[in-house]
C-alpha cells in the first residue's frame, strides 16, 4: 500500500496534502498523483535488482499509466519505457524517450506499427509469433533497415492472479515454447533481423515468487539451447513485469487472495536474479513493471452524492433486514472496479479518516448500470466506513494509479476525470477533465461531413 497516506486530525493527507481541502477547491471525481511516490517506487525496484544483478534495465510498462506528465516523471527518474501499441510508441517518443530506451510489445501489431518501430530503431520489437517474425523481417527488408528483435516465448507457468491478468499457461500471448527453436532459427537466419534477446511475461499482480523462479529457469533453458545451437550470445532476458501491490489489508485476507501480497521488490529481485547470476550472469536483465511503479502513486477522490436505505427480503417477500447505500460520483467509467470486473481498491472517508470504520454500507457508482457497484471488504458485499458517513463526504479510493486513467471511458456521457499531482508540496493539474465538446466531437451528426477534423485517417494505416 502507498506510503504517502497519513491521517492528521481525523483528515486524510496524501503526500502531505489535505485531500478533502483540495476536493473543496476543484470538482470531484479526480485522481491525485504523487511525484515523490513514483520516484520512490522506481528507486525501490532499481536498488533491489541492481544490487543483485548490476546489468539490469527497467522499462516502465506505459500501459499502466501513459499520461504525459507521468511519462515525463518516469523519464526524469532515468529508466526506460515499454510500449504496447503504435499510440503508446508515439507518446513515448513525444515524452522524449530515446529509441534505445523503448521496447515494443503487442499481440497484434499492424504493418504500420511495425514500420514505425523499425523506422524509430527501438531497442527491441518483441515478437509474439512466427507469423509476426516474418512480418517484421518483411517490413525491415522493404525498408532496407535492420530491426532489433526479441522473441516472446510463453514459458507456460501457472500463476494465481485475477483471471484477466494471467498471460501464460493457456493465455494468448507469446510463441509456444515448442516453437522456440524454430523461432530462433528463423530470427538468426533472417538478413534483416538483429536478434537481441528473449522476452517472457507471466502476468500481472503475481503475489508469489515461485512462478518467477520456474519461469526464469525455463527461459534460461531456452536461451542456453538457442545460444549453443547457433553459436550466439543474446544481449538480454526480459523477465516482464507483474510485481504485486497490496490492495487488501492482511487482516481480512483469505488464502490465495490476489489482492493481498507480502512481497517487496527485494523478494522478486531475489527470485529472478538468483538463477540468472548462477546460470548466465552475462545477460542483461530487462524488466517491464507497470503496476508496481504507478499503482501506489495515486488516489481517486470522489464525493458521496446519494444515500438511501433499502430492505433485504426473503423469498416470501418479507423484509428481513436493511442495507444502507451510498452512491459516489465515480463508477466504472472512472475506475475499473465493479461487479463485472471484480477488482478491489480500498477506500477511506477523507474527513473521518481517524474514526473506526465499522458501519457497513453498499457502495455504488453513478452509472445507469446494475454492475456499477463496488466490491465489498473481505468476502462481504459491504464497505466499512465510520458511522454517520453520508452525502457530501469525500470517499478516497487508494492505490488507483495503475490501469485507471488508461481505462476511463465516457459511459453515460460522464466526462473522464481530471488528474492532479503533488510535486514538491505544490499541486498541479496533469489532466483536464473531458468537456462536453470532447464527448461529442467524434460523432458525425446528420448533415455534417465526416473527416473534417485534422487527425490521421486511421492509426491502422497512418502515423503522424
Ligand atoms: C507484456 C507486458 N509487460 C509488462 C506488463 C506490466 O505488468 P504489471 O503492470 O503487472 O507490472 C504487462 C501487463 O500485464 C504486460 O502485458
């Protein structure tokens, strides 16, 4: 959990700032980031890994949060960036990352995206299939420009995480490990491919080190075989990301609950570096953490806009109890936590932060959608807040920096939220909320001509 939270006089502070005070000055909902927490998260990873394996390079997984201010904070911290689509590549370049600092993943790269990556000369295009390897070689040959390539091999290690976040052992990404020899053969024999390394990524929010130990051993076996067979030295092993953060406090953790974690950067570093140091210390270790850099760096600030009590009835219709409901002004249009996606973020009432959180409430978002209800604490459907929490209170969701700004949407014509950041004790806006114009600008009303705006016709075929 973030180390930037503090309670002073019953009020929640984030990176030294009174959150409810800010909520009086600017409309909710908004995200509030901490520059200090981003730097601390990066430092923790860098120190843990370079202590054990000096040749480590970190590529921040920009899909976790590709806000331009955020990318600049990452750049200034001295690490690199991982991108997963042409649009993210353009953002990384616009944020002034050098081509050498960029690796390019993706499970369905278009020809146009590969063209852009080859032309840019990124550190590695991480190839997801034999088909894609040929596509990259074709593009490189046509451009008469060699392409730096790493092969993403599915190391096929089961993991215990949210079903939507597992990427191996039945997942869609990567080359089947049985096809690894053929992929290395093809890459080595292609005149326009410079084979740099191997990539693996076992999933996100991985709360145990065992899968990493198994995955790294498997990756080193694959690399050994390829190096021996072809007489080559690969530059790097990319061990992906996936390091977990703590969403649920240990007190309410169930066994095998992936919202709970006891692991720190040192534990992951030990698991990944030990085998590497023992078996192939010459390899540079690439990492692609996203959540563990962005997750604890932000909170989401919301206001309670509605309250009610509803009866709980048994099968015969008899009222057997009551539930108190609170509705806040952010739902799954703002934060991907709801009945369907089944994610969980802790929440605190900012102006009652020191009071015992013992009163059960059902907590919902504002959308006209039955699934727009927040998960409960532990295995109950209830959030627990201080008695008396009601309309006008500020509810703050914690550790919402990763995969949140990225996933906002304007469902119900609700504007995507603003974001602010605490930088050296001052607050600055890093994202404006949508205006109403933003929400209608892509629609072509009857009688109007499409394509009149100045934008690339399609990211599929054309990049600026
Ligand atoms: C290829 C790849 N690299 C890195 C990441 C970042 O993972 P995380 O945010 O869990 O560190 C992801 C996300 O799942 C990914 O798909």
